[in-house]
């Protein structure tokens, strides 16, 4: 028995397989179990036409065995096995896949047989954790069994061996532990159980292992029944995997409780989801999916640490824990699984090749998610508002991101507080409730509804019977700027825009007032130099004497937002003082400009401070303002 060299470019290629292709050592168990499942698939397929196989579907299994003393981990199956030549081809040649060849040899009408392994490199991941790998195999229909053994890139040996049953055993002699690597963990039943649950829970054959358990010893006849019970240990052959995932079952066969239970167990959430979305698609790409809309946001959802993405399976084997490409960022709250055999994976099965199939699945899922949310919004409004309280901000971020590219897809999902209705409404509901005389969608942005209801401009709109959308989140004010219009109605910001409320008579009266106030406005600009860029008269202030509005495109709320984000880069917004020429306090100011200019300057400071308060802006010098009020009193 002489040692043979690998047919592929030996040490360098095998080193790459072990050290570069796989990013997690634990992947080795997934790969060996997947290979075992493929071997069983082949024999099960053969059993359909060969009565001599003598095994039924329930007879097939994959077994794990551990010998801690010898540091051995064995993965065995009762699948089709390998001949000497197949060992030479499949194990002696890196990247030679027997599974791929088997699938290629099927008739065209049998190509949908579900085979996991396609690349022939998964087996070599065993060398990440093992010094020596031994494979014992006996092929169905042959009398001889063979042993393949290798310690890595130096080569391998093949020799006859004793094996009474058909199938394959892969025996790993685990590496010694070091300070950085604890290979012994792969000999612990809880670790193996967790890895099977994580990666191979839905392999369609039972994955079994002798598990240590404990039970209460029965008391002997006549023994004191009040005596403290004794416990004994025993081992039991236990199936570690679920085998049939809930997403593969027909919807009619699964209850809501089962869907909710799967979600809670899979995603570690004690609260049941607001919705579940089972999906089964056959067409250009075949896949099944089970998506969930959570009821609450994870604690880190709005941080950079949050990991979005769906779990991606290929024929029941977990490929990616968080496949980000399956959902757009604005739907990053969705949790769930997608299972397909149609995606092109790279040879490690850990990463996806970016391809057309992935884009098709992602586009379909996006439509399904939106459809479910709109249905919830219409038929289960309370649930939708609960959802929106948790994730509405994410939808708004989606509207303003990428220069508004996604606004048309998301605008129907938005909710805002209606000052008139005193409840959350959609944009469509707002527009449909507008009086005939109302031309625009009015909104106000600020820290609270209570503050916004005190805006002078809001009182004028109330008098007209027009509704205002109150927006109190940081991102809110950017949303209407991005949307620009909805159902042919443009957005008007109470704090920055012309509200277009005045009649022709009112406009002429305002022009007359502005001309009459020209000297007074110049006086105010001088008296408040450095604080305002100009003063002007307005007919939109209702019963209020003054208000402050920003000059230019950026509002005071945006100024606050940018200061919070980056104080050093924030640019101050210039202020315009607007006066209500009909208000007694403003008329008094006008008289003082002629009669007592010094006192008029003090009145100007008071009215400016009132404008700051109404705009929810800080008074620069509260002590000086207090002293000023006291002096006037």
C-alpha cells in the first residue's frame, strides 16, 4: 500500500481549501452531513427501481459517534457507498464531485432530484479540525470495502478493509487543543447538537447520536417514599434534527400557532409576530420562503450593529445566517427563511454569486412584504399602527435614501399624525379628506404635537378648516421634501413655505401694510442686527403678534438635526421676523418707533424672544430677557 498524491495541485490548493474558502471551522460538520445525505439520496433513488436495496425511506439515517478518549468524531451513513475507483476520483481529486456527476447522468426529466453537494470540496473542510481523516466505505452491490486515509496535503492511501454494511463512515482524529483553538468542543454532545440544529436541522434523514441523559431511579418496594429521590445516567439514541421544516408544509396543514411557535424558537422572540407570510414559487426560480413581520424592534435595530437579512437554505441546509441581498434595507425588519436549490453558490457554499436568480427572489419577496403590509393597514389597523410605531422610521429612511429612488414604493405605507382627526392617517386618507378649497398638503415638524399646535401658522389653518400633519421624528421633515407631492398635491411646510391662504383682497391689504411698514421694518432689522436678516409683515399669523421663520431652504428643525449629527459642521439658519400688522402689540411697537425709539428697541427684543419661544428655539440670554421684561413692567 503506497501513498498517493492528490491529483489537484496538492499542498497549495488544499491549504487554500482549508484556510481560505471556509470562514468558520464549525462548517465541517455541515459539509460531512450534507455529503452523507447525498449518499443516501442516491441509494433511495436507486431503491425506486431496484427491489434488492431492501431499505425503505424510514430506514435511512446519519449517525454521529464520539470517542473522547481517542479524540475521534465519526459521521456515518447507510447510503450508496463508494467503490475503490470512486474513492480515487471523489476523494483523491480535489473539487471532483460525485454528486454533481450523479445529477448530470440523470435523464433530463429527472434533473430535479434534490442533491446538495455540487463542488466536491466540502469533504476537505474536515482538515480544518482534524489531523487525520479516515473514510471507510462499502458500495451497494459490491462485496469489498475500502479505507481512504490522509493527514493532509502529503497525500493519501487506499486499502481494503472490513465493513459489513453498505454506506460510508468518515472518522476524524481531532487536532490537539491550543491556546487559540479548542477543538475538543467538537467532542461535546451539546456543541454537536447545536451545530446540527443550526446548519442541518432540515436534512430530510434523521441525524442521530447517543445522548447522555438522566432519570429518576424508581424506588424499590418497601423503600421509604419520603426519601430524597436518586438519579441515574443513561444513554439514548436521539434524533437531533427536525427533518421537515414548517415552510415546506402546505399552508392548510400548518396552524397559526405552529407558525408563531417556529418564529419564537427560530428568532428568539418571546412576542408573537404581527404577521407571517408563507411563500411557494415555481417558475424561473423555484423557492419556498416563510417571512415574519415582528411586533417590536430589537434593541439594536437602529444601530450599525444590527444584522439584517434572511436565513438562506439550499435544500434544507443553512447557507447564510444573514443574507442581506434578499431584502431591501427599508424592509430590514423582516425576519424569515428562504429555501432554494436554484442559486449559484461559490464552492464553499458560504457565499452567493450575485446572479439573476437572487435578484428575482429578492424582487418577489419585496412585493409580497409590501402586499402584506398594505393588507394589514387596511384590515388590521391596530396591528399596523403597532408595526409602524416599531418600524415606521425605517420606512421613512427608505423614502429619503438613495435620492428618493424608493419613494413610490413606500409612500402608501407611511402614517402621520393628523392634527384635525387626532389620529394617525395615511397620505391618501389625508388627501381624500381635504376640503375642496384646500390646495396643498400642510405639515409641521417639531419635537412634539403640543409644541406644533402652538404655531401661529397652525391657528390660521385651523380657522380655514384645513388639516395639518404633525411630524415629530428626526427624519420626518426630509420625507415631504423627498416626495415633493402626492396625488398631485404639493407639500407646504408651515415654518418655511408660503401657505397660499390669502385671498386677492388680503394680498392687496398685505402689500399696502408692507409699504406702510417699510420704515418700521428697516428699524427692526437695525435694532435686531445679528439676530435677523430682515423683518416682514404677514397675514398668516392668526391671533399671534410675531413668528420667526428660516431664511433659505433649511428649517430650524433641520438645523437642530444637523447639530446633533455633527456639531462642528452644522451651519446656523438665518432668521426672518414676521409681524402681524393687526395685532395690538405690533401696532404699539409701530407707534413707539416714532415716539420713543429706545423703548421701541426694547419692544423689538421682547417680540423677537416671543418668536424664539414659538419656534421652540432657545433664548440666547435668559437673564437679560427676564430683566428686560421686569423693566418694561
